[in-house]
C-alpha cells in the first residue's frame, strides 16, 4: 500500500504559471519552450541574411556568364533564348507523335475530371431542392372549372384547403385542418436542431456553388485544349478569329465551309 502511495506522489502534475490578470491584454504568456522556437527561427533567418550579404559583397561586377546573352526579358517575363543546337537536342528527345500523345492524355484527364464533377453535381442536386435559386423551373398546377363565372370567382385558398400565405409554396404546404389540429409541425425539432439544419443546408449549397464553378472552369479549359489541337492541323486552318481568348472563354474561330460527301 505504501508503494502505491509513493507512486502516486511521483505522478504529480506540475502546471505552469498563466498570464496575470492585469496583463491579460498583452496576450499569451511566453514559456521557455516558446522562446527557444522563436529564437531558433530568428537565428536561422539572420544566418541566411548574413550569407546573402557576403555573396553580394564578394560578387565581381565584371564577371561574365553566357546565360547573360542566352536569356532576355520580354514584357516583364524571363525568356530563354535557345540556340539551334539546343533546339535540335530538345526536338530529338520527343517526337511529334509523343508530343501529340502527351497533349491527348492531358485532354483526356480534363475530360475525366469534368465527368467526375458532373456526377458529383448531380448527386448534390438530387439531395437538395433548389428552392431559392433564380433558375428554378416554374411548375404548373392546372385547375379545371365548368364556366367562366366559376373561373372568376375561384378562391385558390379554399380550393386547395390551405392558408392564403402558403399559396406560393410548391412544397410543404399543409392543409387548414392540419394547421388547426396541430398535426403539422416542424418534425418535432427544437430551435437548436433547426439552426444546425440551416447551417448544414448552407454548407451543402456552398459546396454545390463551388463545384458548379469548378465544372464551368473545366469546361472552358477543355474547349481551349480542343481548339488548340484543331489549330495544329495543317490541312484545316481557320479563316479568321471571331472572338479572342479570354480568361473565362475559349477563342472562337471561323472555318471555311466544307462539303461533306
């Protein structure tokens, strides 16, 4: 029993001092382990700066490098100027068929990613009823009457047995009998559950919007890659450019009419 008490004494938890109350506005009280991390980071950055200063001091301003004449700045971008020998060497590494195959693989990858996004979009849209969206389809509910007089005197609320404030709803429209008897309720949810449900719905709608934007960008990228592959053909060249390429739109070209046999 005494050994158990001694073991319990040795397992005492030592808690560190917190920031005093009158210094809470200064933030978290830094411990020694925090200072060591901060000091190591500061010293490492100072060493890098010192090494860069030494490099700048030891540099010879008259030093020549062939890369000075083999590169240039075009419209603010660094561009390499390859010699004919280097161009031939680069051309020997990849044949025209290999380059075309690589570009085809890229196009196939974009197509597969777009198909995957479409399937995810359909899955999300099947879970959600786009009630508040502007592009929703207007459903029709046709009511048949016997005469024009009955048509003019028709009371939709009485005909559908619901409250006039609920006529615009195409979903979750209870009858007056259900409202009076209290049979209709919000599925027995309290305020906290309703708030959690609203947050979850907003989260899913946000994901849906992001996936729709991603699918649209992939569609534009796919169209650009297809047009680039068409332009590489030597036989069929476009006559003129109708619309130039932009960030959100592929270029539009006009091709000559070709009679199909």
